[in-house]
C-alpha cells in the first residue's frame, strides 16, 4: 500500500518555515480540474487526484514550477520538485529550461501595454530563484548552473530600471548563495580530518595494555553526560547532510541501473562520513570492553555502556543507542560469557527489544513515532531531539524508491512517489535543525572522536586473551590469529 503524502510537511529550517503553510500540499490551483497543466502549462499533462498532483510529464512539471503573472507555484511543490527532479535532469539543465520558459513568458508580456505585469512577473521569478538557492545552494556549485543563474538574473534586471528593488533582491540572493557555498566547502575540508585508522596491534598478543591506561570511564563516568556528548556529536555531524545528499541515494541507484550519470556520485561524502561515525562508535565500544584486563572492570564497562545507551534512547538519540548496542553485539564482545554472566542484563534486554529487527523493526518505529510526536509538541529543546537510526532511514528511502516506479505506463512521472520521499526527507531535515541544548565538554568529545580503536583482528586477540577459546571453532580461530601475527612479526 502506498502512503499518501500528508497535507503539510513539518517545518525544517528557516529557509522553509515561511513556505510550508497549511495550503502547501501540492494541491491544484483554483480553477483547475482533475486534469490540467497549471497556469499556462502543458494542457492535460498534469494529473490531479482529489486536488493533489499525482503525475505529469517532465515538461509539464517543469512548466508548473515557473511562476506566471497570475500564478505562483505551491511552496511545497517547489521543494518536492526541485528535490526530485535531479533524478531525471541535472539541476543546471532544469535551470536552463526555467530560463527558457521565463523568456517565452516575458516576450508575451513585452507586447502588452501594461508594464506593471512584466515587473510583477520578474519579481516572482526572482522569488523562485531565491527559494531554490536557499534550499539547494549546492546545486550552484556547478559552474554551468551558476552561469545559467547569472544569465537569468541579468535578463530579469533589464525590467527593473526605476527603483532597483529586483536588483537589490538579486544582489542579496547572490551574496547569500556565495556565503553558503563557501561555508559548505570549509565544512567539508574540516571533515576530511577523520579519525586515525584502526589500531592493528600485534603487541596485544604479547602484552596487555597497562591497567593505568586511560579509558572512557577515566574521562567520563556519568552515563547521562556521555549520552549528552554523543548527542552533541550526532547533531553536529548530521547537520552537514542536505536534502540533495539524500536524493543521491536514488540518483546513485539509477546510475547503476541505467548506466547513465544522473548525479554527482561524489556528493555522497556527507552520508558516508555520518555512516562512518556510527561504525567508529560501535568499534570504540567494543575496544573499550575488550582491552580491559580484569573481568570485574569489563563487567563495569559493559554496564556503563548499557546505561549510556538507555540515556540515549530516553533523549531520542536512537543512532548512538544502536551503535552502542551493535558494538556490544560484535562477536569479540558477545563471546565473553564469563563477563556477561556478571552483568545485570535486564536493561540491555529492554534495549534489544526496542531494536528487535523483526517485523521491519516495528518496536523501534513505534519508539521513533513517539519521539516524533513529543518533538512536535515540545516546549523545550531537550524534548525536540530526534536522531533516527540513519542506516534504517536510508534503507527506507531506498526501499520506497525501488518498490515504486519512477514512471507510470503512460510515461508520466509518478509524482505521488516523490511526494512521499520528499515528506520523509523533509521530516529528517526537521530533526537535523534542532540546536543541542546540552553544554559541550571538549575533553569528552575529543576522547570519543580521537581515542584509538582496535581492528576486528585486534579485538578478537584481546577477547581471546581475556577469556580463552571454549570450542573447536574458537580454538582454530585463535590458532590462526597467533600464527598470522607471529609470521607478520
């Protein structure tokens, strides 16, 4: 069953807060029937169902995007179409088509005696460009797209010789766009400084780490504080993800399926960096447990991380919670039966229940829905926090894309599908804009981001040294590891 798009999408950043009013649901404009082409669009090429746009040809959808004298596109439609159109046409080509439609409309208006209509039309075009550059500034990092933007704005300014209001709006738009592009470029440069590679210690076989060596408990022994710092890191990193990055999931799939370049695949950097953080946190948890020498201390470490995961769950930080649980479920940690026998696992069992993968993670989705409702009704920043399990969110978008076709049998774009993808991405972007209410602790964050982590091989070595192999399979694995390391030495 296909999910119907909601009447409104939740607000995200300031960019969209003014354009997502109750009427913004992709509904037909006044006077339009079940089949129409917008204000002057390709007649019969847009299909509406109960007042909602559900399909149309690419050309008609592009024309529906461009304002007319007596028409301005629904703001939610602008966001949804600009977001989804990149699956079918590069942003620079869409911008070029917008410029062509603008010229066609302008030529018609220039023949009319009322010049006020031409000025009004030009102002609406600038408004559309402002919404585009604010919502998807990265589209204009492409030199051809920037050239198209300059060409359109140059034509528009020719109709603004009296008081220069349109020129001022264009100048402000251009300045904001350049600042956004510069900020994103700097942010990516900072993100290139990733965590050092995993520690691949052959020395673990011969010498255990000294008991006095700093571990996470030596830096922070309060589960709530650590959960707050993890939430800081999550919100900081997820804020680097933009709507168009998430659409690369679909563009990437289409490129592989059709052997056509439908998007810049290098733009998946933000997604990969955030996914890498999840993996690093999981490996850090496993490292902290496995490198502890004494069983009593390992037990304490496990119980500490269970409490941290529970605090993450309570505050709506599901991504960190899942990463911690994943770390404790890695084989080198899970096999430590003597250690686990001393752990009070009731809390852990509750957490695993929430993350039970059966029925498509039904328990987690129920908890996520509860956190979402709490966020929508929130009176404080603490209650607004919702950080979903990112890997599951990406899979949901991918699955939604794969089970519903891009095109209908009549050749139309299945816009009903893209309403739903857009709604989910828009909701995700709402969560990324929440300002973290907790005080930042640089010492704790520095440890979380830079503490050395063991490779999978080193984790097994440390695990076997803590609790020896218990069956033939483990004995064979331990023997192979020892032989490998001795030969390497």
